[in-house]
């Protein structure tokens, strides 16, 4: 098995969400993996800041929610981020979030309010009001949304201390479809931005991190890879590489070629 990433990889540059510090800028989903063992190995290797869990999918009334899954969550010892996946109304979201708080004993919630079943696009018209209700109820809300600047600003205005815009529709793996809007979003929104949905390749993750995004959340791109464990590691390294490149300050593109060879020994009349 491939060696795990160093545990202190990002300790000097932690991700801060709602005043809490996380050593990783990668979040992983827990669905669609070939087996619980593959999921566990992927999490162990990538060392994500959080793992997301859908209470609806893992509810105690379903056959999928056997005690083994709960035991696995505890064994992995990674903070759990419950989500409201599959909810289509504000009341459904609120009820699911309150149930998740009891089950996981956590105020963290990834807010998903779906407006369209085909694209799984968020219900942008009711998302802000729903986020505000959850925040008033004491939740630390991470809202899944589009890259729309006005929507994201309204979410910040009602108290969201981090935003999770998509790069492309969930599960498509197409990568950032609107780089202009995403870069504008990063320039204008001052709270942490975690890209959630649509990334398919480690290079996609590296790109958005180079643009200044604070983290990425992945599921399908890792879970459905031929080797999910190796892919999890690849994404973890890509996220770190992109963040390091952003902090390093990339050179500005030039209109013409610029010589990069040393000038030692070159006649002075050729150095002008």
C-alpha cells in the first residue's frame, strides 16, 4: 500500500472554518465506494479535514445503515460533516439537520437544498432563507450553491462563514465550467470558499486552489475511480500543490518570450 501523506503537511497553513482549525484542505464524501474497506483506506491515505455523511442515506431505517458503518465512522476518527442531501424543501432540510445534530452530536451541517432533480442544482431562491434559519438555530452552515456572486454574498450576509460553490453539476467530473465567475467570486467573497461538486481530475482541484479557493470537497471523482485509494492520494497532493502555488505567488504571463539563461560570459553589447 502507498505510504500515507505526512500528517503535518498543512499544519503551518490550516483551514479555518467557523473559528475551528483543520490541518487539511480536502474534504471527502463517503458514498459510492466499492467497499467500506476501500473507503477507510482512502480516508486514511488522504487525511481529509472532514468526511461528509448523508443522514437520509444512512438513516437507521435503511439496510445500508448497519452498525458497521457507524463503527467505521468512529474508527476513522475524522470529523463528520452531516449533509442534507436529497432535501427539496426548507422544512425537510431543517428537520434533517436537527436529526443530524442529535445523531452526530455536532452543529456542523452541509446545507443542500435541491431545486432540480436532473441537474441537482441548488434551489437558489430559498437557499438564503434556509441558511439563515439554520444559523439562528445554532448550526455552523456550509451551504452548497452555484458560483453566482450575488447568491454567495447574500449567504455571507445572513451569517454563513464559509461557502461551497460548485464547479460543475454534481457527479459530472467536468471541472470548472465558468472560470471567470469562479475567479470573480474568489476576488469578491472574503470568507473561505470550498469548491463542492463537479471536479473530476486532480488537475481540476489544483487549478481552483491556484486561484485562491480554500479547499475542495470530493466524492464521485474518488469513489468511482478505478483505484479510489490512489486517486484520493492524488487529489490530496494536488490540493496541497495548488495551495502552495497560490501562496508562492505565480509569475505574471508575458506577451513575448523572456530569456531565462544566465548572462555570464555574454558580450556586454548583447546584454542590453
